[in-house]
C-alpha cells in the first residue's frame, strides 16, 4: 500500500543515497532514465538536486515541462534500472521505454510525469530554474511537491527493510553493479 | 594500505551515496563534520557537490581556505560520525573536535585539511567558487585534486567489502541511524 510522506520528511527517502529513476512527460512524450547522482538539498520545503546530462532525452522533456518525478527503485528492479539507464528513449521509433520494457505506471498528482509501479518511493518535483547550473554543470534543483512510499518498507519517516530484501533500495557503483541498502546500525549502540 | 585512486575513477568512491566526513583547516584552526548531502557532479576532471550549512564552523574554514577534504567513514566509525555530526567545533575552547574525540589524522598532499585515520577513502577538494549557489543553497561545487582508498576494500576502481564488514561504508538516514552498504547485485545476473 502506498502512503503519503510528510513533505518535511521527504528528504529521508533520498538521504541514504539510493540510485533513482527519473520519469518525465511533455506534449505526449514520456521517458524514464536512471540517475545515481541525486541528493537532498533542503528540508522544508524539501529541495533536491539531480544531475541530468545534456545529451539525454529526459533533459529535453524536463526542461520543456519544468517538472519530473523521482522513483526510488528496489532490488527486484535492478535489471529494469540497468536497461533504462543504458538506452535512450530518443532512439525508439513509435514507442517509448515504458512500452519497450513492459513498465507499468500510475499517474502523479501534481505533475504530468508517470510514476513507475514496483518502486518503493516517489517524489514529484518542480524545477527551480537556475540556467547557469543547468548549462554549466547539468545540475537541476527542484522542489518536492508530493511524496509517497510503499508502507511495507517506509512509514512514520523511517525505512524498515527487514523481511523485504527484494524491496531494499539500491546504490549504483558502475557497470551495472549495485549495492543493496544493508543492515541498520544505530550510533551509541555499536559497542 | 592506502592506494592512490585514478582521478577519472574518483567518482566511484561516492557514487553509491555514502555519508562522508568533511575536514577543513585554515590559519591554524581545523574542524571535522558529517555530511550526508554529497554527490558526484562530473567524471574527469572529477567534481563533487557537498551541502554545508551557513551556521557551521566548517563553512567558515572552507570559505576562507577554498579547500576541504572528504573522508569516507565506515561501520567501525559510526559513533565518531555521530559525535562530530552533532557538535560544533566553534563551541570548543582551546581545543578542537580531533583532540576532544581522540581522532588521529595524517596530512593531505594538495591541501591543508587533515585526513582522518580509519576511514576507507579520502578525496582532496578545491572549491570552484559559485557565490550564488553557496549563498542561496549552501551548495558547494569542488574539483577533486587527489584521491586515495584503503586497498582492503577498494582497488582497481571497485569496492569489495566481502570479509570486511567493519569497513563497509555507511549511509545516514536520520537521528544517528545508519545503513551499512549491503550486498552486491549485478544487473543481468539477478534471475
């Protein structure tokens, strides 16, 4: 079951540094790509940073629409993450990556980008225009306007993956190699 | 044993989203703080982003020196990370957090900031001045000018934590709760 995440706690969905999927939509076109380079930037209202290369189709769609969604994928979706992360939606004729890879989506509330089913968290984002950052560094700053999570692994502002290894978030290193988010350690209790 | 990391592969030290320690030094003062909000920004020359709040003592030292070091801590250092992440070096009289918490350091090669022993990777950074980002978002962009790692867990551009659970990198969520970097999953091999 999907639950709303309090916007003041939305940073916790990304604070541990997972690799994400960026979905976008503009003028009837939609796309999805992987982005390891993302980070929270502020708490409330929540802001985030994501790095989106100039050559990507996603870049075109998010600059045109001013919005995108962050989908936080899990271990069960590693092959999907790798596929959408190593192909371009621009190369597909008469279709898109969602159809090409059989990806199911559901609508966002505040923006046009579709949200990917099977992920464990979602953040709807509106770009704060910063042309210098975008042009010089491929760096996008956005405000999070809605956030949800799969309550099996995130509720009351906390991740809890115990018993759900396939729903653990993932962290890309390079070349299709990912780490799953691992064991919990609490400071002051580590001996 | 500490080994040099090829600068073109330095992004891999941060690509999986670990929480880091930022060390700094200026005019005989030095400090250390925790920063979950960091992310690679470019490959070669490597650039990184780190978010450093205006109220921190670290902010004062890195703006004055134009440099800082990223130290990547591990499970064995969680209590240290929590301590230096929840105290201010500005509050200490006649001492600093290194002396206060018994932290041993060694010198960096290109910058003045001390490097923390016991970490598993280190990146020496020179700030690329971007006053608007710094003042508006607490966002610092820096170029990585030297990088090293503990060869027990990182070599030839790859992390390999098997057999070294205490040296796994860590990912802060909130309130002193951390995830260790977990199991490896390779796309295309996950069934």
